[in-house]
């Protein structure tokens, strides 16, 4: 059959690394895949380098691309988020017909996805914002996919996406997340959790390096050991790999050659902004985003590094702490802080879902994040079990398994926070996660004082613990209390 006659069930627009890897993944799974890129050079490169891997239908124009898709047409956009995505959606929508499906596989802001879905549905087109995680390798060999949009569009698109996703015990790491922006919202929080996860790993590394005085090679071995237990995860595994890498030019550990200013593309920041609006404390993700921002403020750091007073610092030796014990404690602190960050991320998803009426099932997330994505981990199996046995769980921290794990980690976690503080080493997520946890545990919080202060300067009123109603103290008068 010539290309002119053959139609593809799926097409990919935008053939940079992620787009071409995704197209190749579809081809590897036996699907004919239509491919189009604004500049034809990338399309030619894909066909000349990988055309023999499957059935590709290269198109030179968007019209030719649309004409090469079987109905309902399904086109996945893999271009830069923002204006480029809007431009491509417009071109596709103009060339498509009722019932066709446009999928945005990039990291779009979920509010953009909600807007685009509304616009396209008024033109009788389906729009699916699909979060795709797993980086270049995942796109090629099996990512985790988080599609939003209508249930009708998922019925037609789902089997294709599921066929290219990662699988765990035959279960695809792809499921319909919920209407309009649900998929991109969930992907955004996934990325936020990823920031927190990377930061807690970074804090553990930093303590082993600068408190325990271990070499990157030694720390790599510790992470490999941890990866054989409860902390078994992609991020811990690659940390062990990164730490044993030696720079070819200098012979030094690569981690010592890399500039310590972390970049960010914005999904972590979005997660925190959305959490602020929802009123959900995602302290782990927030501290991780701020830690990246601080590391990247080179001007400020050049001015402050080595300049600010430290007070008298201690060492592990001064404190009589043995290295082996400290390593065990750091492992426990990492695990506990990580659990807090995940728990907060799930809280945000629950709140976002309630706010937008998405009906997102947290069990689905724990299921599809078990493989393919960057935060894939054995830990996700535990989270899945927690939601399986108690779908309405108020907080992951209340699940019996995690409660026991926290109890087991508590003393070590407290010791690490104290020791790091005595040694003057920064632990933004270890420390703030412990404070968050202690706040949740507390029966009384200083919020009572804050309410009284608010009443003092702004007559904002307060509630009493002993009877219903709103009350105000006449602070500038005789300080008697009146019912508001
Ligand atoms: P990467 O970082 O992997 O290069 P990216 O920058 O997110 O990927 O996306 C680049 C892709 O977006 C390219 O396919 C690019 O097309 P060109 O190869 O022609 O540059 C595509 N892209 C960017 N802006 C676009 C636009 N306004 N219309 C169509 N495609 C666009």
C-alpha cells in the first residue's frame, strides 16, 4: 500500500527528542504513526535515522498530516508549552472535523488546558491534556501517562496510549485521570513531588558528604544499599550512578565539577502556586522549589558564602556520633521526609480534584506512577495498598503501615535535624517536614495567639473553645468581650 492510501490511528506533531521518541514508541508497538514537524528537517532526520523501526507516515504540511490520520483523528502535540502549543492547536483544529481528538502531551499549565478544552469542545473537537513522565527514555520505551479530557475521548485514545506506556504486572501505567485539566494538574503535582524527592536525596547526600566526611564513591555505595530496601526507586538508583561518575578531564568526582545552581522549568513552582491558592501546605515541595531558587542566586551566594556568622559549629566526633549510626539515621530521615512530601502532594491532588469536580482517584495515581515516570518507586506500591484498604484516607500519614514506619523513623529523624543544625548544614525539607509533622500531631497550635492578634489589630473576631459563636475583645476599650 502506498503512503497516500494508508491511514494512521495516531499522529505526532513536534519531532524534537520527546516527540520523536514517542512516535518511535508507537511504531515499535505496531501502530502506523503519522509524523509532522514545523521544519521538515526534523521529520527527515527521524525517517532517515529510525524509519526502518516501524510504519511512519511523514507529512510536509499540517494538512497532509491531518489527511493521513484515520477517523476519529488523534494527534499528539509535543511542542513547547505556551504560544507554540496554542499555534499548533489552532492549525490542527482548522484542519480537523467533529469528533477528532487533539492531545497535548507537553507540560502545559492545567488552567491553559481547561481553557483549551472549553474552546475546542465548543468546536465539537476533543482536547486531551496528557501528562507524560519518564523523560526521553520513558517516551521511547514506556512512560507513565496521565490523560485528562472527556471519557469519550479516552475510550478511543486510551488503548493506544496504554499500549505504549510502561506496565507493572500487565497493568498499564496509564489511565483516564478525569475531565479537562485533571491530567495536567496531576502531572504538575507529580513533578512537584519529584522536586521534593530530589531535594531530600540531595540533603541526605550533603549530610553524608559534609557531616560524615564520606567520598562520593562511598556515598554511591550507601545509596545502592538503600535502593535494595524501602527506598528502592529510580531517583535513588540514578543517584548511586551519578555519584560514582568521575570527570574525564580532571579525574575528580563529577558531582564536584558540576556547578551547584539547580535549574527549573516551572512545574514545581506551578505546584506551589496552585497549592497556595487551594490552601494546602506542600511544605516539602515548596522548600524544594525555594532551595533550587536559592542555589541559582549566584550573586547573593557570592556575597554571603563564607561571610555570614555561623555560631560555634560542632562535628559528629564532638557529638560522639558514630558514622554507621549517622548513616542509618539519615536513611530514616530521608524516608520520613519523603513520605511527608508525597502525603502533601496527594493532599493537593485531592483538593484540586474537589475544587474542579474531577473525581480523581488517588489509587489510580499510585498505580500508574509505579513505573515509567521519574518518581517510580517501590514506595508507590505501599501508597496503593494504603488507598486500596482505605479509599477515603484523610492523610497518607494515617495509614497503619505508614504510621508504623513513621514511629520507627521518628527518633532518627529528630536526631538528624538536631545534628545537621548543630553542624550548620542546611536541611530545608528534612527540617520543615518534621515541623509540619509535629504541627499535625499537636493538639494546640500558636494559631490561637494569631487569632487573638488579628482580633486586636483588625477586629477579625475569634471563636472560643467552650461555646459557639464569634467573639471580639474591646482591646482599646475596657477589654471586655462582646459577641460579634
Ligand atoms: P526540545 O527542548 O526537546 O528541543 P521543545 O523545545 O520543547 O523540545 O520543542 C521543540 C519543538 O517545538 C520543535 O519540534 C519545534 O519545531 P521546529 O523544529 O520547527 O523548531 C516545535 N515548535 C516550537 N514552536 C513552534 C511553533 N510556533 N509552531 C510549531 N512548532 C513549534
